[in-house]
């Protein structure tokens, strides 16, 4: 039996798993920026603190969004990657990028990406999933 929740609203559930900015930014880094280590994620432009990063990585792992692989035990090196459950967030993140690319005058989203997300989202998602599977 799962954890008791005050609501079974699907949006409430999703927000409980990845409802803060840091969590989605970590997923973004793993999904689109090819970051796989704690240090690489820590060095993202948004300057996440070490305790928040450690907490969000643990939460994502506990929820089956990412998996952690120990590469070298002596140096405590780990590699993070998205699970199938994590990769299932790709359409949501692409939609968020397209939305922000439309309404944020200062967006960092590449114009070609935004255009493709708006005009041929399915082809873009297929391409992104192929790229992700090659790098996994």
C-alpha cells in the first residue's frame, strides 16, 4: 500500500514528485545537457547549493526518476541517469521550453529548438529519445 496522500489529483501527485524548480532543473541537466555527475550538475548556471542538490537527487532516486551508479567506490564517484519514468517527462519539458521560448523575451532556448517543438514536436521527441539512448 502506498503512502497516504491528501489528494489523488494527478497534478498534486506530480508536484509532490518534481514540484520545485531545482528538481526539474536536475532532470533538465540529465536530459538535455548530458550532465551525469554530481559535480557537473552542481556547476549549472543556477548555482544550486550542495545540500539541496543532494536532497533532490535522493528524492528523484527514491521516486524512480533517476538511477545512481557507483563508478568508483574509493573516490565516491557516481553517475546519474534518467530511468524510463524520468524519460517519460521529456514531452513535458519540451512543452515547457516551447512555452518559455514563446513568452520569455530573454529565453536561452535555441530558436530552432522552439520552432521544432512548435511545428513538429513528435519528430523532435523521437530525435531526442534516440540521442539519449545513444548516450546512455
